[in-house]
C-alpha cells in the first residue's frame, strides 16, 4: 500500500490542499496524519473537517500538542502559539474539539508506529533533534519504522542491531530503502509551517511493500495563507515565517 504521510498541518489550508493534491498525483492509497492539525494558521475548521473526512475513509490520525492544547490549558507554549490556540478554541465547534481530544497519542499498525513527537513518552512532546534523541525513541519500540513530526524539519535516523545510530537529512524526491536489518525513525517536515529554510510544504510517501520512503515538497499559495493569518488578527510573525520557512 502507498501511504501519504502528513505532519504539522497547523491550520494552513493552502499548504494542506497542495500536499493532498501532490499525494493523489503520486498514487496515494491511504493517508497517515501525525498531528498538530491546528495552531498558528487561520483555517482550523477546514483542516479539522478535512482530517475528519479522511479518517472516515480509512486514514490514521494521532494527536499533537497543539491539538491537545485546544482542550487543555496545561500545555506550555510561547505567547504567539498561545494566542493562536485561544483564537482557535473560539473557531472550532464541539464535534471538532471532541475529535481532537479523542485522537490517540500513538498508533501501531503492523510493523509501524505512528506518533506526533517520539515513542519513549508521547505525552511529554519531546523533540527529536539528534541521534541521541532518535535512539531514545527507537529503543522504546520494537517497530521497524516509526513515523513522527513535531520538529518541523525532515530527518531520517536508523539503528542497527548493535545499536549503532545513523542520521541524515533526506533529499527531496529521492527514495530511501528502509532495510529490514535496521530500525528506522522517519521525522517528517511540516505541511503548514516548515522550519528548515525551505518554505515549500512537506510530506512523504511510503510504500509498505517495497519499504521505500520518499520525502516530497510542493509549492503552495503562501500569500493567501499569510493574508488569512493577518486578516484574522493573529500575530504577524506567524505570517512572515511562512515565506522564510522557519
């Protein structure tokens, strides 16, 4: 099966639409959604409704920290993120809020694990910034491949049977064979707010039969997404960073 993997959509309708179209063009058969559907962006209702529709059609979705913050005041966030969450709470209906609150923190599917942050303690929202962070996550699961997001920068890590770690930034549109002799941690870039210096929206395609993972980027209408943020009174920096990819 050919999976389309999306993370950190952050209420960016234009970016998510472009990624969905790009995934369909690549033959995606099922969607995998790694959380943070809301926060920062100006279209949380549309994004949550779209995710709900995908789940109804067989997609797998997990909860991110921004999704969790909609229903919980205990999530620690910077001032701009907190302003966006408070604004988001007023936009979402009861059914949408309930959907986010009931999403699982992680899902196991065959030999794969799906989680927003990492596997060792999904509720702590730890970032995977290094091979040491990746090792902590990989040791915590027996899954052959773990998919996560949260950091908004793509990376790919692996661990051998002797616990030797490797890590690198995958090249766009270059398939990587996730061989059976190693465990893998695939960190997705962000759909709606990339932070790796490339403003193009990020997603990935994974072939469950061949074991090939391909990181993808697609351009989208950044001007409209940024204008939507400003028009709704959200912090202007949230609009400016879309152009900068950081």
